[in-house]
C-alpha cells in the first residue's frame, strides 16, 4: 500500500473511532464513497454492530458477522447450516464442532448471568496448528423508561496448541461497542457512546480438568470485566465530572451567597494575622 494511502487509512480509522457507534454503518458507507480505494481495508478493519437473525430449524436467535459468513449465506451455531442454504459452505471439523456446541451452551449461560437478556453466538474454525474462533454478545435496550442503548462485544480468540496438546498459546482481541441515549424532561436528550479494543496473550495448560473452553471462558470473563470497568471510568465517570463542572444544581443566588461567605471568612482570618 502506498504511503499516502496508508495515511488516508489511518485518518479514516481515527475518524471512525470518534464517530457515534450507533451510526457506524452509515459513516463507513460514507467514507467508502469518499475514498473507494480504501473499501477492502475499511471493511476488514472496522467492527460493525452485530445483527440478529433466527435459525428457522431450531427457532433460536443467532448473531451475524464476517466470521460465520460464506458468500451471501450465514452459518447458524445451533444447527450448523447456512441460510440461505449453501452446499459447500465452510464448517468446522467434527472435533471442533463438538467444542463449538459446548462453547455456545456455556456462553449462553454466561450471557444470561451477566446480561440477563440479549443474544450470544460462538463460531470456531480450524487452523494448521490449532483453531480460532469468535465469541459474540449483543444486548439491546428496548427503549423503556425513555432510555435506549446497545452493547456489542466481539472476542476473537486464536489458539496455538503445542507440547503434544498439553499446553496452548491463546491470543485474545476484544472489542466492545457501547451507546446509550436518554430523553427525559429533566435532563433533555443525551447521547453517549464509543468503542474500546484490548488485546492479551497468555500460555495455559490444557487437560481434562482444564480444557480449552475453561481457559477461553476465563480470559473473556476477565477481559469483559476490565473493559466494563474502563468504560465506566472513562465514559460515564468523565462525563459526570464534565456535566457537574458545567451545571450546578443550586441556583445562582445560593452560589454567590456561598462565595461571599467564603470571602468573609478569608478576610477575617487575614485580619487575625
């Protein structure tokens, strides 16, 4: 890629990080219209909000992303079939498919415990010396109590097995997209949103008592807790500080009276000296 195109891509990605996550698809489309030469790089580099569809054979919801897509069809983690039907679509090996089924069951329970609603999906695929996969979780607000919002988490995991399968190297890349909108009479309309990406690598032992699923689950749980804490401090904490500095709950007369009292006390202390 030429140097000037590299700079254009960096600027485009920097811009996407600063735009509202609930409008990612529109903003991405507008950027591609402006610079068509960056189409492939932008589509592969920018995480988009997850979409939900229903498996017709099982009646269960699942999430759509590039990792379960083959052409114009998407593979369901519940039935392992493509919709629209695809005869030669990529599917995991029998051994990996069993792990995928177990992972979907485990993370469905994880989602219920942490989010109490929403949709989760896990997709795995084979590599030469291990496997890779993605864990997707989506929780959307229903607009009740005049609050709308959405949480999308995308965890891409790569597992390289070594030492005869007794140890493995795990590389986890996690992205969380969050936005929230309130519309109340007391506070008016407020939009808050952003995305955060973190990466971690570690080696773990693999055994019957500590299989891949346990190692992956622990890494994702720890990562989500860290990201959730960071989002709380950065987005909500900083926003609260800014709003409190800009807006006072007391009226102007009370604030001035307090300032006058402080000055009077300061003057009295100076006179004592």
